[in-house]
C-alpha cells in the first residue's frame, strides 16, 4: 500500500568519500608553492583538512577555532616544502583533539585510565634512566654518558625533564603520591633545570590550593626552593654569561626578526633565517668552502629575501655591506652552536605566526587554564601550567610525547558532557 524506500547510507557515504578524495587530490594545487609538483597537491590537501578541523573546533572553543584558523591561513600563505612536517604534526594533533573531544561523553568515566597511562609513561622513562645509570646502553644503542644527563626513552635531557614535569600533576591523585620520589629522581637524573622549575612551581601552587595548614605549606615552600637552589648551584650550574651568549642572543634576534614581519615569517623559516643572523661568523670561520656552501643553502631557502635584508639592517644598525659583514662575523654576535629552534615556543610562535598568532595562542592558553581550574577535576589544568612553563625555556610543544599529553589535557578541559 505504501511505497518502500531503500536508503543505502553506507554505500552513499563510501561513494561520497571516493568522490571527495578524487576531486581534492586531483585539483588542489598551488602553482606558486616552492616545492616539487609531486608534493604540492598533497600539501594543500592537508591545509584543506586543517581548515575543516578549524571549523569543527567551533563546537568546543572559539579561541581554539580562531587560533587553528589563523594557523591554517599562515600555512597557506607561507607555502613551501619546509612546512610539511609542521603542518602534518598540527593536523594529527588537531585530529586527536577533535576526535577525543567529540567522543568525550562516551569515555569520560574512564579518564582515570588515561591518567594512569600518563603516569606509566613517566615511570617508564625513569626506569630507563636508572638502567642508563648502571651503564647499560639503552635504548637503541644510546651511550648513557653521551649527554651530561640521562635521557630515559627520549632523545634529549631537556625533553625528559619537561615530560616528567608535565606528568607530575597526575601523581597527585589517591594511591599515586608514593611514586612522586621516583619522578623527582628522574628530574635530578636529567640534570637540567627547566623541568625542575616547572615541577616546583606546579607543586607549590597545588599545595597552596589544597592545604590550609600554612605552617606546613611554608615549610614545604622553603624546602622546595632550597632544593632547587642547591640543584642549580651544584648539578646544573647556571652560567648567566653562557646563557646570554646562547639562548639570550637567539631570543633577542628572534624577537627583533618578528617585528620585521608582524604577520609572521611562516612555518619552517626559523631553521634558515635565525642561523643566518646568529651563526654566520662561526660557519665562515670553521666551515671554509663547505661553510660558505651551507650559508648559500640557508639563504636560498629563505622565502622572503627582502624581509631578511630588513632584519639584517635592523639587527646590525648598518646599511653598508662591510659593516653588516663585520657585525655578523663578530664572535660576540654569534652562538657557538646553530639554533634551529628558539628554545622558547612563544617566541617561535611570534616568529612563525606574527603578533596576531602569539596573541591568539596566549588567549587560547589563558581560556584553557581558566576553564580547567574551574572544573572539579583540575589536574589537567596543573599539567597545562607545567607544559606552558617548560615551553618558556625549551621547544616542549614540538616534542611529540609532550605535545600529545598537552593535547589530552586540553581535551579534558574542553571536552563537553553531552549527557
């Protein structure tokens, strides 16, 4: 009596997906992109996916949408073959955030499992450090004394220190504080101050918020500050002159270069621009012909040569060629090692994204912290504080394990309970 309708939803979605893939991969091309014609279609496909993710972000956070949308625009405008790695890392991490946030209502009752996994990651790194202390070359043939500290399962002591600091707040839960001494031991074995400072600040904030016995809190404050001071004076001695001639110089030049292009140099350009402004003299002195070739390689990969000229003039205060050469080859204006990261994610964001990008990043971070601390379970907010602090002295957000844990903290902050 009534007509029968058959609606093959699965078949239609599959066909629509094939059509979308065919059209996007076959037509998305950027003729002006500085890359092989074999790569630029794939690049723009990634940008298109990132734009879609930015729109989907609106459901969770307006500031996150604005930040990711601006990042997408920056990637599109600064298209060159050096941005591929950054773009796909951002794409994958954004995908993790959106999928986990979208499904948060289904798994929120089991978030303790995620907390436990983060704690296990930290303890696994400490266990690897202890194995390395015993002289065992682990993992992947790593020489335990190759660096001045023990790296655990990561590739650099700064990464290990930052990771342990970000994981520490999840040990503040019931039945987990017994493992905190292990994390402290791991921070000491890493022998770098960045993670120790972040972990100490987060611990002090947490104690202030959770304990009302001020005598105990003040005693803990004094003990932690004394231990950090002793660590800085004996284990990781702070050499101010060395820091100023290394990171300090890079910080200054990065900030100055950021003012030359207020809307950013684009992703992947820091690797070429900053070494030319802070390491040219060392390359010329030590490299000979090879050094000159490498300088030419750096210069040829700078997307905006005119902006580099302006940055050079602004940095040196000279416009004559000989005066600029004298400044750039002066040892006091050169770092001993070549910095291809700023060792400060905020300054590097200002360089890549410009002032608007830095403002949006800080706004998103602030909104996340405010929202996170207003929740009953605010441990992810404490972890975000630790992550934000480690990013001040290291490129923590470019290290995948730290970035992934930070994204999961944002999921706990912004994931909505639809029930």
